[in-house]
């Protein structure tokens, strides 16, 4: 029973072609479905009550959901009611089905009310689908009838505090952070959200520091001779460092000589880093 919105009127015209069943016809059809699992009888029970689903859907038209979607959900509730209907209890099918129809519609409204799950408990139902009479029984401290949006308590036993608490969960609809704050559209809600990340000035400064340090280290490495650069790359900064013995074998020197070459290289690197730190401190003081 899928219905594009453009064909809603056509759908209404089609379902009105199905005749209503009298009490006797409904009873016989329901018994045929119940006793023989006759799908044709079940379909007859459903189609004869489709117009009532539409009527109930109109009761929820102010909840900002598409009418066709409500009708679709209500039709599912009607079919559920037909499956569970017991004609021997003496009441008409629609008297029983109306609760299933409304339940499916209300569940649909609650689930689509917000992208954030707010639950579908009896208390939320009471807030969302309660009676206007019950609302009028809730007052402010000064004796005036309170106006807490259209979310109505289902019973006068719900006090003002409970109403306001549940309103916090339900009453606020989702909205886009890109929505404009004012009429000229120059600013949006997202502009009010503070970023937890670094500001642009800090990011630029960090990038400049990386360039300076990188340039200095590149100059230090370029100033090394071939033997020193080999030890740096193959032992000091390598993932799988060569041993001193392997370094010695490569340069045809003893292990002790390889250790001395490594020690001299470390001193040279430390001296270059110290000089860079001193220069950086002087620049910072000037700034």
C-alpha cells in the first residue's frame, strides 16, 4: 500500500470503493479467516476498514509528519489487529483495531521526532499524545494556566515539574547547525561552537617551527662526512641498527675504533643542537 504523496487523492478514492461490512458480515468473514486461515477473508476485513485508518491519521496531522507515512503505519496496525481479532468477544473490528492503528502511528511519530533517541515509554506517550483537558488542570504557581508548548500530559496526576522535565527530552525538535541565526544569514549556529582544536595562529607557528628545525637538521646532516653519515643512517636512526662490530667490518677498523667514531658523531650532533637552541632562545627574546 505504498502511496506517493501526489497520488493520495487517488488512493482515497480507491479505498472508498470498498464497501463497509455489516456486523453480521464482519462476524462471518472474521470466523472464516479465524477458522480456515482464508486470506481472501482477511483481505476483506482490512480493505473494508482502510477509510478509518485515514480518518485516524488526520488526527495526527499537526505533528509535522507526512500523512501518507502515517496512513502506511496505520495500515500495518490494522493488519496486525485483523490477525489478532476475536469475533466471538462481541465488539466490532474497528473498535479493537483503533488501538493497534494508533499505536503504530504514535510509534512512528516518536521515532521520527528526533535523530536522537528519546524513548517510547508510556510517559513519553502521555506527553506527546495526551488530552487537552488534562493540560488545563496544570497551573503555574500564580494560578494561571501554564503554556508549556503543545506537549500535553495524559493525566492530571502529572505535575508541573514532571511536565517540564519531559519537555526537555521531547519538545525540542532537531535543527541544522548551518541554520542562520538572523535574517541576513551572515552567521549560523555552528559559528557559536567553540573549537577544541588549536587556533590558526598556533598551527601556523607550529608549521614554521617544523620548517626551521627541519632546515637546521638538514644542514647538520649535509655537513657530515661520508663515514659519519653512514653511522648516523645505519646505526643511530635505523630501525634495525648495525652493531659496532658490523660498522667496524664495513670500514675495516676495529670495534673500538667504530665506537670512537660513533661517540665523536654524537658529540657533533649534540653541539649542533645546543647551538640551535641558543639561536632560538635569542630570537624568542627579541620577539
